[in-house]
C-alpha cells in the first residue's frame, strides 16, 4: 500500500469513502440500539458482528481521509441520533430481514467501489469489505433459513429440454396473451418486492415515532406508495401462479418513543428510495416482456419524485450533508 500514498484520491475514490462513511455511521446508530434491545441471542450475535464491521470501516476511512488532509464527514452519531433507552421499534425477526436487504445493498456498493478505484490500497480495502459482507450475508441467510423466515424466490418446475425463441411474440406484453415470466424476470420481480416490503415496514415504524409532522407525513406517503408498488409486482407473479415474498408489516412494535432522530430516519429512507431506482432499472434490464419494462419505468418515475421530495425536506431542515464538490471556476474567477 505504501506505493500509493503519493497518489491523490481521485473523485470516484473520495465518493466511495464518503458514501460509505455516512452509511456506516448510520448503521452504527441503528445496530447499537437493536443490539441493546435484541431478545434472540443468535440475532444479537449477528448484529454485533455487523456493528464490528461498521466500526472498523469508520476507523479505516478516517485514516484514509486524514492521510489525504480531507475533512471527515459528520455523518450520524450515537450522541445526537440515537436514544438507547427507547423501546424496540421492530422485532428481532424484522431486524434479520432488514439486515439481509442492507447486506445486499452493501455487496452492490462494494463491487462498484472496487470497479471505480485505481489506487491499490483502495481496491484492496473494498475487496476486503466485500469479503466481510459476503460472510455477514452467509450468516444472515443461514439463520433466516434455520428460523424459517427466509423468503425464497418462487420455484419453477425443471424444463424437459432447452428451447429457442422463434418469433417476436416472446417480447409482447401489451396486448393479447402474455407468455409466462422467465426466470430472470421472476428473480427481478421477487428481488425488488423484498426491498419494497422492507421500506414499507421502516416507514410504518418511522411514521409512528417521528417528532415532526411534515416528516411523519412523508413516511406515511412513502408507505402508501410502496404498498401500491408491492401490489403491482405481486400481481405479476400471481398471474403465473407464483408465490410472493412474505410481508413483515406485523413486525413493528407499538412503541411511540423515537429510538432515532428524524434526521437519521429521513436520510435513511431517502437513501433507500434512491437506491430503489437502480434496482428497478436492473429489473427492467433483464425483462424481455415489454409490459414489464414499461411497469418498471413507471415505478422508477414515481420513486424518483418521492426521493426528490425527501431531499428537499432534508435541505429544508439542514439535514442533508453535502458531498464534496468540484471547484466553481466562475466563482473563483469573480472573487479576485
């Protein structure tokens, strides 16, 4: 790694580290409260392992930024954004489902960070983050399977032979008889439904404890939007007699005491909603039926507007930490 220390961090590397710092500082807050309230020892062990990873990431990113004389992001803190004395907001069961989805998001982010890094120390660091997160995913998936709470993607019967597409009716979907979904399309729909239902549960819980009426209304609006999206995707599977992933809306407790600040909760939802645009896009990219691609496009547009409104709300309250910007050359020239 020493050979890279004379090289400046490039913009992509800064973006990777900056984004991870904010995400892991939020994770530390959420995990710390969840660990304090966990009743299931197996769940608690996994949450503690995840917390150790996030704490290690924060320490390493701080080291990278200090070496580069780069400002350390504020992110989220236990002092300002968590009430460890608040009762649990979600059950241990939901926390496993939540961690499952967060781990999937982490794996995607770390793969992208490796692909956009040039310095070997950055590449090595994010490869290690990916390895750690794969181990975390394995532990989570194993425990969920053992406890019977893992929502398996729909099964299909094994085909008797391979086949080839012989006409363009394979692509149709607007009019006439639609062909059954293929396995890539089934996987994309099911995958997105799991992510959508986690947002529904979070928004139910966050609206229940939010201290600001405007933020509370935003969560309630998001809940309704995500429930509608879950229904749309579920109907696609139901038409082919395929099972939908489980809904976990009953895994919210009756507590109205906020365990997290409105700043943390709103940022978390906006980040998750923004990432949903990418996952809907991924679902569209593997869909070979035109009606599916159109449905994903509609979902992305709806989510995009909701994410923008959330960002405006964050700006209004001064809760949106600004990523590092390129120099404003015109402003610098006019300042002389």
